[in-house]
C-alpha cells in the first residue's frame, strides 16, 4: 500500500528484528535464511483495526435485534459477573481472533474499571467500580498475544473525581508500557468519553491529558440516532476545551451536523469508520465520501467483536464500499484501492503509527498476509485491488505474519495458549452469566 506504487511481482526481505530490509521487483538479490515461496499469491499488509474492543470476543449473538445502547447494556450486564482474571482470557481470545483474521495491529478501548449501565430514562450510571487489576490484566493479555496494540484508557472522572482520575490514568499508562514488549507497543491514547459525560469538565480533562502526554484521543461520537440532539450539543465541549486538532479522532461520526463536519475538517481531526458495526446495530451510514471530499482523514475499525460478529476486514471493506456506493447511487464514489488503504495505511496514519505499520516499506514491521486468490479460485486477476477487496476473503487468507514470523495458518493461530484461551473463554463466560442470574450460553 505504499503510495505511488502499483502491485508487482517481486520480493520482500525481513531482518531478525522483524522489520523489512528490502522490497523490490523481479528476483530477490539473496535467498539466505528462511524462504517463503508465495508464487501465485498476493502479499498485502496486515490490516489495522483503528477502533476495537477486544474484550467482547465471547459476547457475539447478544441483543441481536437491539440498537446501540440496549445492546451495550446487555453486554455489560454479563461483564458485571466477570473478575480480573476473566478479563485476561476475554482479551487474549479477542487478540487471537484478530490475528486469525488478518488483523495485525489494533487500537483497543480497554474496558474501564467502571462498568457503566445505560438507561434511556436516567442516562449512564456506574454499575460497579473495580480495582486496577481489572484493567491491567487486559494489558497483560494483549502483551502476551503477539498482536500490536495501541491502548486507549478512559479517565472516568465522573466516577473517581479529577485528581484520582489523573492518577489512575498515569498508573494505567505506566502499566501498559511496563508490560508490553517494545515491538508490540504502539502507544497510549485517551478513551474519549464526552458523549456519555454530564458536564464539559470531562472534555477539559481529556484535552489536558492529551497535551500532558502528547497523545491522541479517540471519542465515540454521534454513533447512533438515539437522543441525537444531546449528543450533537456535546461536540462544542471538545471545541471549547481546545481538543480539536490532528490528535483528535472521532469514532463512528455517523450523525454530525454540518457545523461539526466543518469544524473537524478545519481543525484536521480524523474519523474512524465501522461500517459493519454501524449496520449491525442500525446506527446509520456515515457520509465517508463527503468527509473525504472535505479532506478529512479516514481509518477503519472492526469495533466490538460482539457487533461485528465476524472479525472480517474483507467483509468490513465490502460492507463499507457497497453502502457508500448505495448512499450516492454511484459506483465510482469509492474504489477498492481506496478502501483497502483506509483499513491499512490510512488507519495507521489516523492513529499516528504509520512509521511502523500499515504498508510494506523498508524500515516498517514485516506484518503481512498471504492471500491465495486461486484457493478457492476467484478467476484471473484483471485488477488486483478489485479482486483482493471484492472477491477474496477469509477463505483465501492462508497465512498471517507479524514481524516476519508466521502467527496463523488457515485460520489457526500458532500460539501455545490459543486453544487454552478458547476453553477458558467459554467456561468463564458461563460462570459470569450464572453469577449475574442471566441465561447461560446454549452451547
């Protein structure tokens, strides 16, 4: 996905540090070391999910006919029954699920110590407040998995108060840095929560933390049409707090006003698009084509695994491409190359990590996919990008490499804990549901 280049037949080499040492056309200059013969296959960069909730991997199928907030409540009612160690296994399973499906880097919203329950009459309220290990065990799981992660931490100042919220954030950020191997650490971010806050103070505190740490902030914003005027009104809180700028990212951004779009474009903010999630929850269709026409940077994410259901970046690209074309009644408004760029290099740019991931260029990590368009056969490659996005999918994904090392073969993750994580997830979610007096999973 390096800009200005076209698909070619050639070679790629990686060094022992997992970074790309060379890329070129034709025959490789050397075949020393381990050689992967990918004749007839497509080598593409690993997908970057710029908006993810990795702890939700075991909650698929819940609230299947609900919109966002009732669905969130159904998820969190189960999670109220989960303990610190449960969160480790939930996140580990989610990381393996991403790797199995070709996602090699993710922006992850760590589940907060405050488990919020939404009520459409009274608004958000804390269901329970947990200890620090409820969050740090999530960090441990991501660090163990081999997935590259940029971790978002929520301040929860309305539950903890300003000073304690700042202390909690600093401690959590330090825990991520201490736990995560340097090559897997993509950074820290603010988990923007103004959409659910009751006063502008949260926006001011988030802006302060962004400046203090020199980090980004990704806020879920105007995702659904529920209580929309109140959501839209809170955008001004970020503007008045001085948060708008290149480090400010808005997740979803499905129902903004024209003034909000103007402000985002002018300030250089970015948007992360979750087309599959937005469709599943009936949230709406973001005007991605319109945002791009305004020069707004766009990334793509898989969102909660419990509302994307299949962590399938190929399906996510197609869902997005087709809905944008349908919205404009024009097929050429978004092309395959553009949408695959959004889910790789574009996502990396939005998150500020494009120096390390998102494209296969010398110096970046050798995170790549081996996709075989001939198994099952998709026909001749008239247009490589069109075949890759429109005709290929999980059935064609044969291998996933992170840092030049094979992590996945035919959908099976090669990690010693992969099978164990599956068993732990099933058993622990059954127990969590029982503790909450909820129906257990059927199987």
